[in-house]
C-alpha cells in the first residue's frame, strides 16, 4: 500500500519538544516560535512573520487587519479550500468567485478586473500546488483600484514568482503548517506582513486585543486591552516540531522536487499521446513540489481510475481535490460566481493527486508510474 500523504517529521523534533517540556516553556511565543518567525522572515524577506494556530486563522487575522466589513466583496477562485472564503464570510463579506485557468488551476488574472464593483475590498489569490498566480497583473489591478491583496499561500512556502517568495507580494500572506503540507506542526500556520505599519495591529489582534507582545519584549512594564482580538498563538511545542523541519527545509524541498520531476518525466509520454494532462509551471515560477496531479478525461473516468484501479486493485491512495465552493451549500448562501464557470467545475472533476510526501521513494514513484502507464496502455 502507498499512502497519499505521510506527515513530515524531522529527526530533531523530539529533542526540541523535550527541551520545551523540560524547561516548562510550552505556551505561545516561546523560543521556538521566535526561531520559526525569524527563519521565515530571513528566507522570504517579509517585514514580519507571526506564527499562528492555522492558515485559516492567519487568513482571519488578515481579514481583520484589512478591515473587511459586512457587505464588502472579496474576489477569489472557487476552486480552493473553504478557509479562503470562510475567513471573509466571518466578517460578513461576500466572496465573489472568478473562474480559474486550466493550466495552473489558479485564478484567471484576466477575469479579475471585470468582477470589481464599488464594494470590492480585496483580492485573494490562491497559489494552487505551490505554483504562483500571475502576481504582476494581480498587484497592478489591486493598485489601480485601491484594493488589498491577501495571498492564500497555504501551499506556497519555498515557492517563488520572478525570484520573490510567495506570500510576500500582498499586504498579507498566509502559510499553512497542517500535516498535509510540505512543512508541518500538526496544526499551524503563519501570517506574513509586508508593511511595518501593520505589524503592531497584527501583534495586538493575535494576542487577544492586548499589547502583551510589547510587554514580553520589555518595551512596556504592563500590558492592557487596547483593541478587539482573539488568540492565534500556537504552543511552543508545535513550533519546536516545525523548527526541526525548517532547519532542513532545502533537503525536504529537494526530495519532493526529485519525486515530482520523476513523475513528470515518466508520465510525459502519456501526456504526449493525449491520454492525460500534466501540470504546467509557467515561466518565472519556481514551485515547491507541494502536489503532483494529473488530469484524466472526466469525472467518470476519474472514479474508475482513482478508486477502482489505483486504490482497490493496486493499493495506491490517490485523491481528488476541491469541490468548487460556489456549488457548495455555504457557497450558494454566502457568495456568488462572477462570469462563466468554463473551467472551475470541469477541470476540478478531472484532477487526480498522486502520492507525494517527504520520504516517498523513487521506487514507489516508479511503481505508481508503472501502474498509471499500464492503465492507459
Ligand atoms: C491547507 C489549506 C488551507 C488551510 O490551512 P489550515 O492550516 O489547515 O488552516 C487554506 N487554503 C489552502 C489553499 C490550503 O491548501
């Protein structure tokens, strides 16, 4: 049997967690949280990184910081995880879904401008599979219309667009360290803040509306309640687990890329023969091998190939992905689709994700490719 995902774990994780326990330093904003924040700041060049309890919470924080209010509209793809929309729906905003590009499954940047109304407040690009959205175009549109940009870079750590890290283009960027992501702390995430001016507000909202972060740094001698807020601090034990992986981030990334490239090479003849489609990585994008997917003819074919053939007959756990949000009960209730759904539904029904995780071996990739090739022969 080959699993779809195995959560990443670095060798040093247990030592670091033990250290937290031994020193009785297990609450939020301890030494390991600080190390993770600094590592991400250094690696991405963002002005500030704050570790959070999830990417969902990082996005909620971003929605609060962007001052999203009831009736505001937020433009995003429908082909994404629920949290992309939820964070804004919680503020009373309306998600306005725009169609995707079939080559990357990312929001079609050419359709964004037509979806802008007087109520539009923000654009939320989602970097699917760690492959960047067309950020030059998106940032230019946002600037011209005075809109905020909040990047859902849940899958995008270690990826770049024209040499710049994903999550650092928009006013805010959100990373996920869920166990299904390239780097994990079980449950966790990070908020990347582009401008210094937003850092203090972010620290306050993340710490229950208090200026406790300033107090911990010794900048004030007692802390108090000064704004609305919530609690978005992960335990330092979780940060310790994550930090062990960040220390070997390149090694993890290289191993994933090697698997991804091997899949791509071996399945290219099938794509050339018109049997399947492979992912596209546009010029200027460097990706992090978050996901390897193929596209089959349609939903019926997917069911047969993925569940019957790969899983039941060969023990390979491949999985589908998002059901478009605009077709879900909450999507119908809270959002609307702008324009025509040419690709969102059709492409989502054809997509199959093959096993991909740190620790997957080349032999396993070969075995999977043999089976895939055999099916389409
Ligand atoms: C995983 C994921 C999220 C949610 O991340 P959590 O850390 O589980 O909250 C949001 N958006 C996308 C695109 C994701 O892949």
